[in-house]
């Protein structure tokens, strides 16, 4: 299935909508003003002025309106994927931005308070223009409010698998000798396998993992841990800029983390800051004075240096 995206002004948008009026549907995707379903093409007009053509006759239909108004979004995706990155045998192919990919990412590993959230998302090549339209991009360039708004839209249109590792379970695994790297590897693999089962019999063109360890180390972490997703698995740092599936996973993972963090703060009765800085030490000390040092295991990652710092502050 091919697709094409045009950028038009509102006058042209109305002309396109009117032209396909006999094919218009009632159910509108998020952020759209109209959708028309032709026998071999679906056309969606968005409030932003972009018109998405999807289907066998997408190029033929879009060419009727192309010209000075056109803006091909696929080119920018290819340029992003073509940026120089560290190469290894698991490096993604140059054309990965144009493929149907499962991407995985995690959030919360550097936060003292709150859980770890891991998400795997499947984005087909036909959905790339739609996700771009919905604002999916590197979550580091988005604030929590923007992330929550975008996440609510994309969870309705793409299949994904979300895993939340709460603090008590995290601390139990870590105290048993499991490193954070191994915990992350296990969760990524589990989320990917869950998603592969969910989208079956569809087979993705590949799996892209936002690299947090060397590929060899990642797979060693998974030895003896059950089914391992190995076929067409790629690793890349800054993978959110390589394929939108990773960017989508990062956004959904952050959204889940923010929601869980809000629940945790409410439960604690203390405002819990994110990160692992000095403000975190002070908040943890307040929590110790309020609930006792033994309560930290329900709210924090105990092996962080913040634990000892908080204890000292609480005892002064």
C-alpha cells in the first residue's frame, strides 16, 4: 500500500473535501476534518493543512492536487534514518524509516522515585505519515503535557505492549543480584514477544531496540530466560530518530510513567520530584520522617545513592 502527504491551504482543503464528498465517512481520526474512502484509496484531511492519501491509487489521487502545495513528508524520514551512527552487525538498514517496524524503548531508569515502564510498538510503513501528523517525534523535545496528549491519540491507532515494573518488584530483582541492564533486557524482550503475538500473523520487517547495551551483552542477559526475539533485531542509539515506532514507544512509556508517578505522589502525600537530584534527596527524607525508612522500597529504587543521602538528611 502506497501513501502520499500534501500540505495545502484551507481553501484547497475545502476543494478536496468537496470533490470527494460522495465518499465521505462519519468516523473521523483524531485531528482530522474529513475522511473519504474511495474503492482503492482513503483520503484524510487534517486541521494542520495536511492531506494523507493511502491505498493503491494514493499517488494517482494525490497527483491531482500536487504542485506548489505539496510537501512530501517521506523525504524527511529518510534523511533522519540516513544520519551517521555507530555501525555494528545489528545496525539498522539505511531504509529502515520506510519499513514496518516494531520499536521498543523504556522510561524511568534514571528516576529515583517511580516505576520503570517499557513499551514495544508496531508502526507499519503506511502509518508513518499519520503518526507524523499526530505529532510523534523524539520525546526529549516534548513536555509531559504534550506527551500525554499525543499518547492518548496514538494508543488508539497502533498496536503496542506496555510493561510496568513497580518499585517493590524492581528492588526485589535488584537485591537478588540482577543488574538494571539485565532487567531492561528482560522487559524489552517480553514486551516485544507480547506484541509479536498480538499482531500475528503479521510479521514486521524488523525490530528496533533503543540501544542501552551492546547487542552481545543484551542477548547474554536473555540466556535461559525463555523465548528470545532474535529475527531481524536491530539496535541503535537515539533510535527515536531512526524510526517512529521507537518514538511512539517512548511517548507511550513516558505517558504511563507520568500516570503512575501521579498515583505514587498521591499515595505518599508528599510531592515527589522526578530525576535523581538534590530535590529528590529532600523529598525522600520527608518520606522517611513521615512513613519510616522501610517505606522507601515502595516508592524508590533503593540502590540509588539517593537512599543514603536521604537517610542523612532525615537524621539531621
